[in-house]
């Protein structure tokens, strides 16, 4: 685990699989009554479609837990040399997202290693709150956003898909509930608020995942893959990391935003993997005092500090800074291009550049407005495919 972003899945040394239960919630279910689906082999799948929360908008943790916790699952992963939950195994949480047995969790719950050395678990088991424990298949995983999709056969199971919400209007201070399996303690509930939005957290590749939600709801080892829920019981994100110097939760937890999760799921369902566009630059945000000190000619934008040799930006002629200078106790590479717009849309903060590429695919062409030496110019870049390992400068 990294000190700056500890993943909240547990690598458990010696825990009996029978004693491991977890909470997870999931899905895109609409409100309605429970329904029963008969399988082709005569066994039945009971699908409970969850009604909406209190229409008054009241935050009722008991109601959220009562309604959503039955859909919570524990995910046990076994890697070479160890059984589920034991040495060489891992434990995390997950939540159901469809009637046919799809379950979402974090990629790091069902994989080991990082970057080019990442590999998936040899076996995965899902345990439901009613005691059923079944084999699961890894449909695919997205190491860039730390999202994985696993699937179980729904025959004979009671499934509780949850509604995926959106983070578009999420505000700091909004109440939230986290359900998961901290330290293997099944279907545990913690509550808190959104402490911050639009955070950047580490991925499994060295690239950053932007738009993450920060919460003070207790997140600990084993919570990884469980849902962070709003007052209406909709999934806002996947609980993924904690920031801690001790390894335990300290009121600073992070969730992968549901909008990112939804995008990953679409590609995982289709091909089992996710491709991201790639520009091939490292940037720092421009702010007025920095701009005045270096006479940049623009108060906001993404200042290119490094261009990956041979990458899309390099081929398009974008330039990085070359002269090293310090300002406000930070090192800067001066002389590089400043990206101020992508396809006409303003770039005010550093994260805006990567966010503006989210709707694009590898091979797309984008028009960047850049400032070089005080002069504005247009540069067209053909986006590449993001590599599994972030280049190091």
C-alpha cells in the first residue's frame, strides 16, 4: 500500500473463508416490486428491485442499510500459492449491478501487481449476505480507474441490484453512507459526508484518476469495492482508498466516482478491457501569481512540463519546458507550451486537460489552443492509446 493512497482491500494472511462476509450494493435497478425469474434448468433467481429512498430527501442511514445491505457481497480472491482469503489471497467488497449476476468491485480486489506486471486472480468467490458463496468469473478490469466487473451465475440466488447515481450535482457536506467489509466484518455501515470533490487519486498504472470523492465516512481495509451511497440510496462511487500513515482509516477516504465507473462498465461488458485516449504530456496548473512571476501571458491553463518522446503530443510538435527554475518552493520547467483550450473549451485547471479528453477515444483528433512565448496558436493532435505504465520523466 502507498502512504499517500492506501487501497482499502485487505490482503489477508490466514482467515477462514467461511468466516468472511461483506457488504456491497449495486446496480441500475429501477423502483418496483421484487420479481422471480425462472432459469432454464428449473432453479429460480429472485431479483429484488429496490424502491427509491424517503421521498422527503431525509438522510436515514437505517433505511438505507435495511434496503441496500442484502445486496452486499464479499469478494474473495485467490492468487498463485494461496487460497481465498489466505496467504496469496485478498478480500474486498462489491455490489450487484444487473439482474444477470454482474457485480462491480475495485480492480485491485481481483488483481495483483501494478502497471505492466498486473495479473488477475486465479479464482474469485462471491459471498452473499444470505450465506450463498459461489464462483465468479472476471469479465474484465480497468486498472486506470480501479474498476472491475465480475459475474456469477444467477441461478438460485437472490439478487439486489442498486441504482447508479451521478456525481454531477454532489456538493461538499452532502451526507453519505458506505457499506463494505472492513477487516472482514460483514455488511458494516459507516456514515459521514462528502469532504471534497474532484480529488485525484492513484491508479494501478501510475496515471491519476480524477474526479474522486473524498469522504470522512470510515473506510478501512476490506471496504474496497463497496458502494458509497447518497441519501436516496444511489451509488455515488466505489470506495477505493484511504490516506493514512498507520494503515487504518483516519477520516480521509476516497471513492472512484460513479460516472467513471459507468464509463468503464460499458467497455468491460463489450470487450473485457478499457482503452483511454493518450496525449503524452505532464502538466502543472497555471495560477495568477505563477503567471505574473514567469510572465506567461495567460493567468490559467495547463503548463506542459514534460512531453513523452515519440508520443502523440511530441509528434504534433508540442513543447515542454527546458529551463529549471524555482518559485514558491516548487521546481518548474519554464519555456513550455501552455494549453488553454481543447476543441474550444477552456482549460483553467490542470485537471481540466485530462477531463476534456474523457469523451474521446484513441485515434480521435483534438484541436488544442496553446500559448507559446506569449503567442497563441492552434495545434491538432491525434490521440494515442494510454499505455499500461505511466512513462517516468
